[in-house]
């Protein structure tokens, strides 16, 4: 596995732990369909969170959240709808929102983590 892929997987693991510790129930990870992939799908209260995780070793090439532009947000909304359609029992009655977790550090396990809720 390439170092970039390992960094990304480690970041997603840290993000899932953060969500669980914050009271979320992780429903799905790395869910794929023809439109792309959702890193994490989680629920908390009456919300269904589609979570994009971005992990960087440093901010030398920009903050992780800079990679989540308008085009990416539109794609995440489409993926959210696809996930809901594929999992109607889990999604029923929940309000969908897009969230982002950015992690910066050479080791994602102890890097700086930021969590943005509802990045529409």
C-alpha cells in the first residue's frame, strides 16, 4: 500500500474513533457506488452525517479543508442521496448533513484533528 493510502486509512480510523467518542454511531465506512465513495456515514440524534475525511502530513500544500470545494460538496450530496436509497431503513427519519474531519500531522493517531459539522 502506498504511503499516501496508509496515511488516508490511518486518518479515517482516527476520524471514526473521534466520531464514536463524540456520540456518533458509525453506520458505514468506505461505502462505494458508481458516483464515488463516502469515507464515513454516521448518525447522532436525528442527523445522518456523511463525513469526508482529509489527512495531511503538513499544511505546506494547504489545509485539508481546502480540498473540499463546491464541486466536492455537490458530489457528497449526490453520494448521500445514493446511500439513503441503498439503506432506507437506516436513513429513515434522519436529517442529512455533510461534515468534514481534517487531520494534520505525520502520525494521524496524534495529529491535530478538526471537525466541521454541516459544511453545506
